């Protein structure tokens, strides 16, 4: 670059000024690519991190973005009554396969988050207790299975009818339906059985299962048959059998 002036017109090979550009190997000036606006993020989002082909930004509550290149991850404050926002992201990078984020909230609290990336929800799929999924259309949240349905908790010595449903006193993600009883109705056992977690498995309570297979714990209360005092002639002459 030179700003010297010769008599007459300036030299065509001279360069007086250059902004946002550079000189290539051939000596020609080239305009430097500038920064262009890709997308204006909604109010309430903070930070930014590239992860799995997306730009992840963070918010304290759900925020809708219309650009598919961007994902809003919701960082929930531990206090369920907190109604503020995120004011600063101190750190956001992938760590051991998941985003690790340090966020500061509007009340001054700083919390660390290690964001799981579960599989997307799918129809007609069996999910067990504590399994986590995310929606097919991301909304910033993931969801954990805490119970299968709202069935009453099993109780000891309680009359149940065919068709009634119960769940274990300690939920395991399954419910159990009474499919048969000794009569029109029957009472549950005095001790809670072990609940199998295989779909279609059966549990038998307070019954003699010598002829009935069971996949769960069996509480057997039937009394043993009393052996007669004498069986000498029950199967013929025992004296002849012994002598034989």
C-alpha cells in the first residue's frame, strides 16, 4: 500500500486504502467475507454452543425458535417457585458426550448442568420406571417415566375382583391386573409378593402352587396332608410287599 503521488495521475498499481480486504498472491485486492446475520434469537435465550450439528442456546423457560439449526435447552432452576431468567452462561462445552453448562440466574444463583440427550419418544414402546425420552419435536425438556398409570397401591388382606388393577407399594413402572381369583372375589395375601417385570408374567398370592407355575414370589399357606396312622392295607398286603 502506498500513498505517494507521482506527477500526473496516480499509478494504476498503487493502493491508497483498503478496508475489509486483502491482497492475494497475484497482487490483486480481494474483498474479505464479512459476518452476516443468520438468525435473531428470541428474548430470554443466552449463550451458544455447537453440538451434534446444531447451535444450542439456553433459557430458564421454554422459548420457541423457528430456525431448525437452533435448539433451546431449558435449564430449570432447582427452586420450583423461581420465576426469573438466565443472565449469563459462564461455560458451555461438550463433556463426556453431553453438553456441560454453567448458568447464572437473575437472582445470582449459579448452577452446573450436564444435559442428557435421550432417544426420541416412539409410539407403542414399553418404557420402564426412570426411563427418559425427549419429544419428537424438541421443546427444551426431557421426560422421565415415574409410574406407568395411576393404579391403587397393593394392600395386604384386601378383597380384589377380577379386572382390578394394582401397583407395587414401591412403584417399578408396571401395573398388575387381577385375571382370576378363587371365587367371585378374593383377598390379597398377608405379605406383598415379588413383582416380576416381564410383560405377561403372573403372580400367585396365598395359594398352593404345586400344580401352577408362577413367575413371582409365592406365599404358600396350605397345610400338609396328615398321613394316616396306618397304611398297611392301603395298597394291598404290606407284609407280602415287604417279604417280596
